[in-house]
């Protein structure tokens, strides 16, 4: 990706698994958005954060996530096998969370300008920590909000 790429940090959180959850995306020193679901899983919230971030921006973006579930799908190209096998995974079982994966993968293919980067969670990365904070807040409050973090 070029220097013109927008880096977007995403995270999902869940209190119980399943339970009430939240998702968030954050552009460093810029815009953010967060939302929630009353009965969900941490994996679904990670996916929802990514999908919402991809939908919010049209240019080249880099999704920075602590979710190996999300990042490895694209890095290791799991999605190609899912499509070839008709949304069945390598264990011959239906792909979980297809309702979120399908629009994310379709958008990824159509756009061709989305890349993924893994960051270790809870390791002091300022923007990963901020995405986590917002996702936890949205999940606990069962709310949606957006804004700008410019100082």
C-alpha cells in the first residue's frame, strides 16, 4: 500500500461469549465509530468492526487488527477456499459468521485496495488500545457513537 493509505485500527469486545458486545474502528488522530449488539461473540464483533471500517472509507486502507481470525483470513487466503468449496471450511463444515464474512470478502475483492496488518492486543499500542476502549464502552453501554479524536 502507498503512503496515501489510511490506517484504521479495529477491535471487538464481548462480555461473555456469547453475550453483549461492542465493536469499534479508529483512524489515528481522526474519526472513529463504535456500535453494539445485545447477544453476540467476540469473533462477530471483530468482523463487524472490520466490515464497518471498510464500508466507511473508499480509498486505500490498511486494517490494523489484533484478531488473527480476521487478519489470517486475508493473509493466508482462507476466503479463496471458502468460495471454491461453497462456503465450507477445510474441515467440511459451514463457515461460521458467513453473514459478516460474505459482504466483507465481496467488498475486499471488488475494491482491491484493502490490506490487513496484525498488531498484538493489549501490548501498549496506542490506537489498538483506543479501539479496544471504544469497543468495550459500546458493549457495556449497548450504544453506538462516532466522532473525531483530533486534538
